[in-house]
C-alpha cells in the first residue's frame, strides 16, 4: 500500500472513530440513566402511565423508519403515519379510520375544488384547515350522542388533523403534477405505514415493557441507528434493479448469479452485477451526506448556480428575471410580455415540477406552452404561485425564474420529436462517472424526467455511444422511441468531449462532490447547462445496465492529488477508465505521471 493510501485509510479510521464515539457515548448515557430510573422509581408503570403516548410514538417511529428504510416503502413522510395512527389508538380502529377518512377526503376535495385557482401554499393550506375545522366542529357536536362520545375529542385529533391536511394536500399536488398512478401507489404505502404504526402503538405488552424497563431505551435507540446506518438495499430495490442481479430473488439469495446457475452449479454462469456494484438509495444518501455537506448543498439554488455559471462563461440559458418576492412579480410579468419564447420555473422544486416551457404566441394572443394555451395573466398567476411555495412542500416561499428557452439540436429532434431532451452526467470528485440521455415522450408531456415517462438511454463515458434504453415508468427496455419509432439502440451524442468538460466545470462551480449535471445541445450543437442536482436519481443504472457503486468506490481510492486536476484532464481520465471497464485499481490503467499525456491525446480529437 502506498503512503498516500495508508494515510487515507488512517484518516478514514479516525473519521469513523469520531462519528462512532459520540454515538456510543449517547447510548451508554441513556443506558445508565435508564438503570438509575429503574433502580430509584418503585412503580414505573404507574409513574409513566400519564406519558404512555411518548413510548407509543417512539416505537411507532422505529416501525415506520424500518418500513421506509429497509422495506423501501415510499410513504408520505415519517411522522405523518405515526401521528395519524395515534387517532386509531385513541378511538379504536373503526372510529379512528372514520375520523382519518373524514379529514382526508374533505381536505382532498377542498384541494381539488380550489385547484383551478392555483393558490400558493399558505392560502391553499389555510383554506383546507378552515373547511376541516368547521367539519370537525360539526362532527364534535354529533359526538354528543351516547354512541359516539367515548371515541372522539377535539384535543386528541388536533395535531393528527393538521398532519392529515398536509398529507391530503401533498397527494392532491402529486396527482396534479403526475397523474393518479404514482401518487396512488404512494398513498397505499402510506396507509400501510399507518397500519403498521397502529399495530405497534396498540401493543400493550410492547409499550408496557418499554415503560417498565428503562434500560431497554438505549437498545431502541441503538436499533434505530443500526437500521438507518447499516441498511444497504431496500427490499423494493431488489425488484427495481433486478435485471442487474438476474432477478430480484437472485439478488437476495444468489448475490449476483441467477438462482438457476447457483442451484445447478453451472460452470459458466451468466455474468450479472453483484449487489455490491449497484448503488442503493440508502448508500446514495450517505455519499450525499459525506460529499455534499449541508453548508454546501444549501447554497445550490438554481438562481445561485446560474449566476456562477454566467460569470465564469460556462454556457447556460440566459436569465431574464428572478422574482424572489411578490413585489418582484410585476417586473417579471413585464419581461414575459416582451418575449415570445421563454421558460418559467421554480427555483427550488425538483422532479421537473412547475416548469412551463413557452414556445411562441398563438393568433389569439395566448402563449403556446407545455401546459397548453395560456394567457399572460395565467402565466403571471403561475409565477405568483411559485413565489408562494406551490412546489416546495412545507416551505412557503420560492423564487420564480424566467430564462431563455433553448431550442435543442436537430439531432435530438430526430430522436424524440420535441420536448426538452438532455444529457444527465453523474460527476464524482470532479470526474464524470456515468451518463445517459433522457428523451421526452408524450407520456412525460415533453419533460425529460424518468418518473414521468421519459426514456433513459445509457451512454458510454468513453465515446458517448448508447448502451441500453430503459423506460422507468413502464419498467421496460426499448430499442426504439415509443412515439417517433426512431432507433435509440445505436446513438452517439455529438461533441461528446465538450459535453463532459462542461459537466465537470458545472460540478466544480457548484462545489458539490457528488452531483448530476443536466446538459443539452443547442441548435449549433454546443453544450448548455440546465441545472446541477444535489440528489440525482438512481435510474441511470438501469439505463446503462451498470452499477454506480463500484465506480464510486474506485474513485474514492484515488489520492487527494486527483482533486487538483483541471477538468480536461479529469475528463480524459474518465474516458480512459471507461474504456478499461472501471477496474477497482484505476491507477493500474493510468498513473498520475501519465495524466498529462492522456489529456493531450484526448485534446488532439476533442470531439471524439
């Protein structure tokens, strides 16, 4: 082992020690406190009975965390299911479900009724809370009846009611943006989480054990931490990435060969990626926590990144106006009125939500947009909703960005026929590591988001050639675009080296160690940066039929001297390593002393 790698290994051990030591101290302190309480308090059950709720919430939180982090349930929030389950515990499952459905359905109906007005988050949620407040008051009056009175009180459902209103509002917004299928699945997961939380909260034996055994509190905390830290693959991910393992069951049992090969002892089993090669959601989140610390990630807003890109001369759509406050909307509206083509989008949304692409004006004066014909007032109202936090969850403010509409290169037009196609490049430690082009479809309404129905075509980092095409929304491999019928099995992105260099430059500007850079080619074939993503999705692994984790591990082993390479050398290395298949020891392919030569060789044919 070289001195640099030995030093890196020692630093890693020290870092782990500094993380583990406080956690062990916390668990030990909690254990000692529990032991002291267990020794000093004579009747623990009676002492803690008034505070039973806290113990119920504790075990419900653990159960829902396990459901989400280990099973892979995509529920609406962690605390929402536990809070809603509290009503079921107090009122019993029948009346609890009635109260929950009453709040959820009325709130959802209110959200759909006011939906055409496109209110911002604050007035929209306030309207729903007012309607729900009156409805529950009426329900409370009815509870004066003898058969209802024992099951319902206003104080017991106050907080769960607020959570349910938020839950219903989030579901309504998802339906508005994505249609019914995906939000309905998430709703089903959330109902499952609520039921699981109810089961553990209503377990008399479990709750009583925690109340009378304070030394077990430390065990509960330790289990929670272990579930969060050591869970690698969620069970649902064995299905999502099953093609990498030769099937989901093979991923669980056979660890990278098909189950048939393992059982029959085939001497030449089919080569599949092991689970150690594919990056899971839990592991991705750890990479993000380590390489995109909050102090850095918090600064990666669309408007801020665009300012940096423009100042450094990195190609990005021209920004016409930014409205960070309601008082800025008049200037933004005037700027819209002066233009025929532009893009209006939120500054802090994700997944393509809230983006309106305006491609021209119609004869009647309305704008031709990705959301159909819209008037000037419609677009101004949309900008107003963005500023009020329509697309930022619980945040009640955002910025509306008005920017240049980039017309994609004719190359993309022949593939997908329209929309806003792009190239997603994953950049780690300043080095491009994986890429795909995202082609819009009618199903995705012209957006390049995989979860909306766009097709991901995996690309070789070495030369920009297509590897494999996959449509995530339908879980199917494709050889042709579903709308245009164009062949997408043999595609090569033009000006490929410039695309990678631009991606590396944008990642460097963002200060993120791990990110996804979205780029398109304009009409002249030059790369233009759309945005830099702090938390890029994992669907790129299905598009490329390659695991991302093995590449990240290999790059992590490189000494810190590689962090000081200029972007052209970093790109040249990435292309060389890709041709070599990304071996675990990358320096066995190209050493630090050979980096300059590799870069010069790549620059001889920069468009290769």
